[in-house]
């Protein structure tokens, strides 16, 4: 990954923390067990580093339909300003992994307008966003999740512990 890719990586994507100060880009698949475990580290990191953001890109498992559905759910929640809520829900709840009932998942996650959420899931916009994120990952030869990218540090694949994340992300 070249530093010239950074603007494209951070542009026009949902973020956790301070979206104006992206420190890390994370490619995520919501059914990925490593992503689910790493999410705990991400929350701890952002709780103690409130002046930075994590940009989240979608890289669903192309062989698992629910993985794509979860990415759609996250992006459709983002349309309502509730990305963080759905992102957290998908990475901490297990029930959605066993159902295709996205209306129920949205209600359980606390999405305000379930009808708008479902309309978004049927519209081509969110699906196109997932395709764009997947194409970006492919162009950069990124294939696994969780995958972290820092402008200063480059690419780091796999989950990190909180001390490892602090050390990796704080290097100039």
C-alpha cells in the first residue's frame, strides 16, 4: 500500500471515534471471529484515545451470504447516523449469525427507522459501497480480516492486543 492510497482509504466511509482525525482504517467482516475479538480492543483503544478515529471498510466473506447482509446492515444503519451502534451490535451479538431476518436484527440493535433500513438494504447504493470497498481491498492485495492500515505504519493483518495496537499506532 502506498501513502498515496490514504486519501481514498479514509474518504467517504463510516468511522468510529473522531472521523475528522482518522488514524487507522480497518477492513472488517462481521462474521469473522478475529474481527469480533479485535472489536473489544478497538473499543478499549477509542475509549482512551478519543481524539482519533477508525475508518471502517467492508470486506465481507464472499462465501457467506449473511456476511454480506451484515455489511449491508452496517451501511444502512450508517445512513441513519447509527453506524457505531450497528457495528458494535454485529460484532458482539451472535443471533444474527443464525437468521436472515434483518428487520428483527435492526430492532434488536436499536435502529430507529426499520422501514428506511430495509429500503436501504434493497437499494443498490449500499451494495455498490460494499463492492467498492471489496475492489479497493483487491487492488491493494488485501484479503484477510481484520486488516488494519495506518498511514505511518502500513498494513497489519490479524488481531492485536491493546498494548500492541497502542504501540503500533503510535509510531511515527
